């Protein structure tokens, strides 16, 4: 009986590792993951569950070009001044000196038209039919 209990505990641990719980150890505490409405994709979110996005115009790794009016609609995923890079997440310095989270060298943003956790209204948005904003999809 004891051997079965140990095997069951080991199986739970392996399952947790495979399903991504171990990935959480390589994430900042103020960034989470969430399945989007279709249940097939997992996206990065802020601590409140609001979807985070990347911007195709951020071409230089670790550099945000979304400032001023752009940042009013696409709020940077702010990091504290004490935040440290972890795993695929880095802390970048914005033009105004504030800190922002980036994932795989792409700065992360929230979208002003998303009103509740799970909204992805900013996915594939851009002027004149372009698609320059994308959900930060992890799977």
C-alpha cells in the first residue's frame, strides 16, 4: 500500500511538471498564463488575468517603440524598479526610464479595449487592415 502511495505521488509530480506548473517557476510573479476563449491557446496575462500582447514594430530586442499616445491605448506591462529577469522574461528600460516586462525580447502590453480577463480584442489589430499586435501566445 505504501509503495502505491509513493507511486501515485510521483505520478502527480510528473503530471504537474508536464502540464506547465514547473514553467511558472520561470515566470515573474506579476505575469500569469490563461487559456483564451477557444480553449486551445494559452496566452500571457497580467496579474489580473488581462491578456498581454506583442507589437511587430518593436524590432530591436528589448526596446519598446510604443510611447506617448500609443502607450495610452497599449499599456506597457510595467515591472517594478526591483524586478529581475527570469527565464524568457526580461526587464527593459523604457524611454521615460520606467521598467517594462518583455518576453523572448518582445515588450509586453495590455490593450485598453479589453474589459475583462480572457478578452483578446487586441489580437491581429493594426491600421489599414494590418496585423501588427498579437496575443503573447505560449502554447
